[in-house]
C-alpha cells in the first residue's frame, strides 16, 4: 500500500505569459488621486543622497517593478528608488510627504493581489538593498533582520545554527521578510508555528512623514499598553514602510516525516484531519490538501514543456493530502505516524499513500504541492483567490465556481477557444485556507464578471474571509465589505488617515 516516494522536479518551467500591454488604470474604473507629479527637482533631491545605481529611471528597469508576478496588473511608475539604509528611507518618505508624491513599497514582488506594484505613476521604493541579518540570540532563538532579507536566505542561515524561520512559502526564494510581515503571510506550517502576529516580536518602520518607529523589541512579554507592532503586520505598506523585523524562531527538528495520501472524498479528508490532530498531536506540522484537478494541471504543465514526472500515487484520487510531522525523536515520531496511517486505513479513510524515506524524497513530495501555484499559470494566466472558509464548505466553493464556468460554456481543457482551462483547489486544511485557482488562457472581463462578486458572496454567506493570504492589495479592495462590517471599515480608514493624512502610502489599495 505505502510505496517509496519518487524524486521529481516541477519548478523552473518556462511561462507562456507575456507582459500585458494594458495599464491597470485602463482596465479598471480607478482615477488618479490628487497627488503631485514627479519633476526634475525631486530627482535632483534624491540624487543628493542616493547612490546613482540606486535611482533608476530607465524603462527596462521600471518594467520589472511596474508589473506584478501574475502579469495581471501594470503600473506607470517613472522612478525606482533602492535605499540602502533606514535613514535614506526616512529622507525619501519625508520628501514625498512634503511634496505629496505617492509611493509604493516593494519587496520581492511575489504577491498575488496587485499590492506591490503601482496603479498610476507612484514612486516605487524597493527594500532589496536593506538585506542584512542584524543579530541572532541562539539561546532564545530571536532573530533581527533588515526587511529586504530573502526568506530562504534567513532560513538557510538559521538552519546552520540549529534553528528555522517560522514561516515557509512556495515563493521563499524571492519573497522578502518585510513583505511577508506587511501582508501577514501564512504559509505552509502555520498549523505548527502559528501566524506572524504571534512570532514577530518587534518591528522597525518609517512612517509616511519620515519619522522612524523603533519597535524592534526581542521580548516575548511586554505588557505596557498598546502593542503597536501589530498595526504594521498585514498593513500592506499603507501606514509606513517596514525596515526591520525581530522574530522568534523555533529549533530545527531532528526528525521530519512526510506522507502523501490518496482519499476518495472531501468528507474523508475532514475525518482524516481530525484523526491526525488526535493521533499526531504536537508533532503535526502540516496538513495540505489538493484535488485531482490540481495534480492534473501540474502533470499537464510538465508535459507542455516536454518534461515527465511520476505522480506520487499510481491512481489520480479525487483528493490527496500531504502530512508532515516534525519532532526531536525519530523513533517516537515514526511510531506515531505509522499508528495514524494504520488507523486511517482501517477506518477506510485513506486508500493509497507513500511515505518519504529520505530528505530527497521529502523535498520531492513538497515539490508536487508547491508546484501547483506555478503550474496553474502556464496557459496564459490565473485568477487566484486565497480565502478562508469553515472546513465543511471549503471545497463547495471550488465545485460551485467550476459548475458556474462550465454552465456558461467558458471552461474546457481540450478546447483552446474557451478562455478557462481549469478550476482547481488546494490549500491548508490546518488553518482553513483554500487556494481557489481559475487557470485561464487569457484574462477576460467575461470570466471576471462570472467570478466576481460570486466568489465573494459565497464567502460572505458562509462567514469566511475574502483574504487568507497575500492581503487585500488592488484586487480585493472593493471586496472588503464581504468580510468586514461598516464599523470595522470605518476604524481601519481612521487608522490609515491618522498615520497617512496625505494618503501617499500605496494608494488605491487595502482600504478605499
């Protein structure tokens, strides 16, 4: 029943997407705010303290920062600034505040809701040059870093010292920690290590007027009034630019096990999750679920680029789950995992499965899970909805959207004249986060009108959240009403206005 996992590689596929010619402002009903326009005197001021190679106006350089990861949103910025110190960030923002120049903070630009690219001619402020690890306490496990440090770089640095970063993402090779915090990224192991609201101990940020908020505490307990750092976690660059982060990092596990299991129904997935929590307890670190369509999309993407890889399981089951355990005693952990697997089979919940036998096979199974996001855009583009829903109705949304697209004759894997290639679902069962992806051959208003507000109305009806990861950005700014009531929206707007009275920070996003 349980076989050895096979080694695969699904990353690095060439994309068929090209930069879209239409600007965001031409595609959506949005008007430029009452901001000043960049002029020669502004450039001259920035040149007075920035290195020449950190002030970029060339179209080729700007193309990369004007377009989001999905090639869906395209801005018109004429200036990219790459400060190398907190002081330089402060000078930039003070000038922009005084001149009423709109800005967009940008990290790794891996977001999926258009939150890190301009809409009009906002100045892009990249944090890429703030990329130093400042300090680490190997007793408490507290790490302090610049906001521009790449997530994978921090994790590899910590692993050499017996620790890991508490966040793990498919985009870890390019996303930046400041951006992770600004969007309150959830990731693959939130089940075990919790959210950034709990693991981030301190934040340093530059406010819109150039003032520096120095909240880089490494204390786990500080009961002295309002916890101001929490305002910046998930704020999406709307009230300031995060420049430094201190975070509590857990010890690296000595024992890691990964199993990939096949199930015949979503009901069986839920029962298996309940069984896993009871049987695996403290060592359960991930419980991921993917549907058959997701695996078919990965397989098709590989074949599209003349690549072959054996699926983890011999049969394409309707639902497949990846379970990871991490602990300190391999014999103890393996016994618990084996007992769980035997129980799940005896109860006829799991019908097939593989268990990784070494680190290479562990990475291979994770590649299948992490490869879904990249593979989903290989036909031209993808509408991504990262949402939270109560577990019993998570996959009802996937089925409802798929049926809606088929009924309107918009979806077909075999007919290239249809704009939609496939509707897939995958996500984190452990925290109720569903990734609904509609893979398209092209972005069209017809498809978007079918999806929205239908998706958001479904979420509101079932008391979910329109954003579980990646934030609100530009894509979901008009959908907040489906997750927040009028009173909550009013408070958010008042906080934004208090910090940023001129509205220069990442405009047209986060909150209207």
